[in-house]
């Protein structure tokens, strides 16, 4: 029998190797995090003691708490801003500011992270020196809000584009105020997009390293910045355990996001 | 719902306010700082100077005459070279994968795409760090060589250009696969059947049907890989040993260690120019694509 049209030999193997390449480093890292040996690279039996150690290290707990607070605040701001902008940009075809607004919202995606990092650093240093503006962890929250906006925006916009406006019009026809129509009709329908956008923003904020490292100082260390300072001191089982925890958090969040945002079969 | 121009502007105002003040304004301040005088204690002194841009190309000789200094040009060329090779490697690896996934039944396709996206959302720092475990002396691969009786250190790629390249490809491969998949998924596979019926070989079909149809994905993916690669910091830092090997590490060094703001700002501006040029080429290529499609 002739092979099906459009079939190329080795594609399956190539794809399998691709996934090995993609996942092997993470598997190795997770595996070594359970290595009992103090010398991280030499296998000395299974152990979970490094996890206990990680959780009892005071610096890590504080850094994780900072990361969490930053991510929650940045996600809330970014999501609210994104909803407000998306409602205008998707629905108002005649709005003259649509083009520039889209360009503005996508800007954080286009500028290389290192450039954003140093520009934000100089800006905050100047604000501190000239007008005494320094919010500490708040500075990091502001910076994160900026680059989280496009990530929150994309799923919300996608959901809005698929949404039917007739229900909202019906609510308005039945004398619902603009706010009530939004609160009781639009927002519930928009919720899957909002949840998806918020989760993406959360992961992006929680994982950010370069920008945070540039603008963070003593007392405003986040988890990735803390892990980087550990890595600088060499490969240790503690780093492997802390990294594994972060990998698991991201993987769980993204998988949940995928289930929430997946197009429903009707 | 009736909305006026004013209420429309009110809706996008928070985005303009936050991104405008904390995203765009700092970029313009950075441009200004690149033309100021360095304060050796970090920060800048008021006053115009294009010293930072001269420093990129020249150094001062003992008698204050300018001497061409290739060190930063070399870093720039190395960055562009590594970013270009990364882009090509991602394309070579990613195209067959995206094609394979696009041809799967829907359920499987979604699962594969989830598998492609998970690393994409996993901390880049950690994913790059994991490569140290694999590439280093006494690492996962070297240990296998030692088990076979080779000397320790037979396999030790850490702190080489190859290691940086592996790290970059690994970091940005999903950025290539996602847009490639997006354009191949919409493809009408009957076109390949038609090509085959017209006695096109498999490779002719690939060259004349699949690749042209994947072109928007190829262009978008190349842009998404090239831009972050050229400004990468983590891969050259962790896998290249942080020897100021790429533009990203050079910028980082100016702020973290050398405290030369104007020079760091000038290099950042240069990087932004590259990004702008890449975007312009992208727009041009996309327009060409539109015309070609319209012509059919």
C-alpha cells in the first residue's frame, strides 16, 4: 500500500526527539532534587530532605511571600486595566484611538526584557533621588503590572470577540443600567477569558527574573531572584528542590488554564 | 450600549496611564541618558555628551586620539550571529514538529500543544539552569562517558558558544513552534493530495505547497525567536559563564557592575534599533504576503 499523501518518513521520531529535548532538562532537574547526596551531581539514593531544608530556609520563605504578593497585586491591576481596554478595543469599531492603544498595549511584548529592566531601573532611581518616590516592593508591583497587561489582555480580547452582544442589548432594553448590564450579563460571560488572562499574568509575574532583579533591593527579593543568587554559588541540592517547586507551580497553573480556556464542544 | 468618544478614551485611559508612565516614559528617559555624562558613582551628570556612542566604537589612545576598538562591535556581531543561528535552528527543528502536530486528530493536537506550552510558561532561569546539570563536567552526559571508562571531563560543554546556543534554542523553541502550528493547522491538506496527483514528489510538495503556506508562521516565529535571542541575558550568563558575551549581558554589566549608565543606555538604544529594523522587515514581509495572496 502507498503511504498516505503528505506523510514524511521520520516525522514521528523527529517530534519524539523534540519532546525529549524539551522535557529532558526538567526531568533531570526534578530527579536530582530527590538526590540524597550533598554533592548534587553524584547520586546517593532517594531523599526528600532538601525539600524540608528549602521550606525551613528563612530567606526563601520571605522571597516566596514577596513573589506571591507582587504577583497578586500585579495580576489584579493588569487584569482590571485589560478588561477596561478590551471592552473598548473589541467593541468600538469606530474608536479612533484603537490603533495607537493596541500598539501601546503590545509594547511590553516587543521590547527586549533587558532593555525594559534597565530603563525601569533608571526611572525608579531618578524618582527616588529627585522626588523621594520609592515604594520598595510597590515599585516591583508597578513594573510587573506594566508587562502583565498584554498577557491579561489577549485571552480577554479573544473571549470578547466570540461573545454575543445581543444578551447585553436585551438587558439594556429591559432598563438595566450600564453598570448592571456589565455586572450581571457581560462580566459573567467574560469570566473564562478573565480567569485565563489573570492566570497568564500571574505566571508571567511569578516567573519574572531579569526586570525584578534589576529593580529589587534588600528586602524586596523575589523567589526567582533568590534562586539566581543560589545558582551563582553553584549547583546544590537546595537549588534543585526550590526549582522543582517552581516548575510544579507553573505546570499546574498552565494545565488548569488550558482546561479553562479550551474551546467548549457544543 | 451607546458609547461616546470620551467614554472610549476613559476605557483605555488606565492602560495609557500605566504603560505610558512606567513603560514608555522610561524608554525616552533612557534615550536622554545615553547622551549624558557618566557619574562614576552610578547615575548621570547633567550635560550633553555623545561619549557613550563613541565608546562603542573607539577607545582613547595615550595622546587622546581615537583608536578603533573592536571589542563591542565583536560582542554585537556575536549576538547577531548567535541570534541568527538560533532562529535557523529553531526553524529546522520546529517546522517538522509543527507539521506533524497539525496533522493529528483534534484531541491529540490539543494535548501536544499543551506539552509545547508548558515549558514556555516555566521559569526560564530554572530551565536554563537545568542545562548546567547536563552540560557540565561530571554532569549527566559526562557521567555516562565515565561509566564507559572515559576520563572525567570528556564531555564538558559548559561555558562555550555551543552551550549558549543550546540554551537559546531551548529557551525560544516554543516561540517558533506556536506560530508555525497556527499557520499549518489552518492548511487545507487536500492541496498536498492535489500536488501528489499532479506527480509532485514528497519533497516538491513540501517545497512548493507546505513551506509557502507556512510562510506567515515562519516569519512570525523567526521574529519571536530573533528578538529575545539578541537581547538574551540568562543563557549567556549561566551557560556562557557571563563573560559579557552578548548584548544583553553587556547591558546588564553596565548597570550591575561597571555603573556606566550612559554607555548601558546607548547599547540598549542600539538593541532597540535592531528590534525596530526586525519589525520593519516583518511588516514588509507580511505585506508582501498579503499581495501574493490577493494575486491568486
